[in-house]
C-alpha cells in the first residue's frame, strides 16, 4: 500500500508551514525602512523571520525544491515573504523592488544598496560616540545611547579573528570591552568620581554590565539620600546649584546678623545714629531737637507734633565729617574764601539752612578742584 506524503504546509515544524494568523499585511517590526539605519532594520527583520522559521527564504538555505508538492508550498511561502518585505519598506523603496520574483532577490538588493560600510558611515558613528556624554540623562539613558552606537559600529566594522590561536577572538573582545568601559566612565558626571576611581583600580577591569549595575545602585542611593537631586543626582550643574543656594543663604544670614542690633529709622532704613534722650534712630543726642530746640521753619504733622528730620540731619553730619577729612592748599583755601564770600547772609535763613549751603558749596568746590587736578 503506497504511503501518502504529508503536506509540509500542515507540519508546524516545517519551514513551509504558515500559521492561520499569518497574512500579507502582518507587521513583524514596528518601523518601516526608509533608507536609514539599515543595520537596525535588518537585525529586527532577521529576529522576526527566525521566529517564524522563514529565515532560509532570504539567506538562500531553502532553495526552490523539485518535488511538486514541496514546490507549491515553497512558492506559497515565497509570496508571503515578498509581501512582508514590501510592507516593511516605505513607498519609494517598495516601488524600486516591486518586480523582483523572489524574496531573496529583494533582500540581496537592499543589502547591496544600503548594507555596504563606508568611511562616511563610520565617521558619523564615531563622531556621535565621541559627542555622547551623560549630561542631564540618567545612567540608564546614557548607557542605552552608548550601547546603541557600539552595536552599530560592530555591525559596520566587526572584529576580525586573530587566527593565531584557539581563543576564538576572546582576547580581542576583552581588549575592546576594556576600551569601551573606560570611554563610558570618562563621560560620566562628576557625582560619580569616587565610584569611578574605585572601578578603575580593579585588576582586571570588570565587565560593562557589572559596572552598569554598580552605577545604578549608586544613583538610587543618591536619590534616597538627596531627594532634591533625584532627576539628575550626578550632574555638576546640580552640585553648583546647591553651592550657590548655600552661599546665598549664608549671605542672607550674614546680612540679617549685621543689622540685628542696628536701629531702624522712621523710613524703615537701618541707621547707626541713635539718640539716648528721645530713644529714636536717625540722630544723636548732640543734635536732638528736643534738647537744643527745633528750627524756625521746621514742619509739623497733622497732630501738631514735631518730627525729627533724621535724613536731613544725617546728611548734614555726613557732609560735615567728609569736610573735616578734606585738606586744602593755601591757594585753594583762598579760592574757597572768595567763593563763600559771594554768598549773601540772609537774616531770615537760620543756622541749619546755612550749614546745608556751606556743605553744598564745599562739595562743589571739591568736585571742581578734582576735575581740574585730573
């Protein structure tokens, strides 16, 4: 009795088997290929096709069989593979490979057009790797950026086999990992200086994965001990902000302590002058109007009570002190006498106003004298 051959399309272990959920519009990868990042797209496609047991249709290991029943199943799978590849390309690229018969032809054409490594591609990857630093990123985000660039460089320029021993290239891989570890540590923020120094003195150097685990633990510890810097615990800018805040706080406290025992006048300003007689700031007991009398033109408030002219008196005392510290030559002194002599004495002008006029004239003379000297 003749044995009926099993249809390979019904055998789940056969590469010709298609699941009922498989259809031409099925999405195996999340991103369409538009001519950029070919190696990332290729890697994603190979993983998905390998999971579907269809990788042999694009790498040439499953050729078109001569047996009729297998030939029909192969053509069925080839058409499905072609539909998947066209669906994973953008419209322009899909039209450029639309009339290829086999899925392998489409795959090889894309590899020939976009998979060839060039000096420009290598330069761009190395430049991006050089410019990548942690900055405001977390350790996880920073490591992901570096790892993506390392993988792209490996796909463009893989390590060669040493060929001189049976180490299977382990020495070259270890040397490459050590260089990448040092580059990774160099671009960390200043907050990880202590841990970085501890890692670099290890012999031999640990793996990148082990160092990543240590950095994550250190970052989590900083978040617990300093919640305010949880967004970026190791950044130099965060440390500078803390130092600036502390400096401003000390400055504010120093200003408060400086004025702590300084009396305040009626205008809300700190003043070093204080009268022991009337217990008010802004003048001294030697110039207290309540003892020596008020000027004739002194203004009163609504209640009829006289106010202390603290600001005017303060300016007069300061001007008098400044005039006392000035020194004049004989010729300058004669010029000052002549200038003051031109001022007519007004009988209605009291002594207080006269002092203000003298201070103004003396200040004007000093200013003119300084300008003339320069």
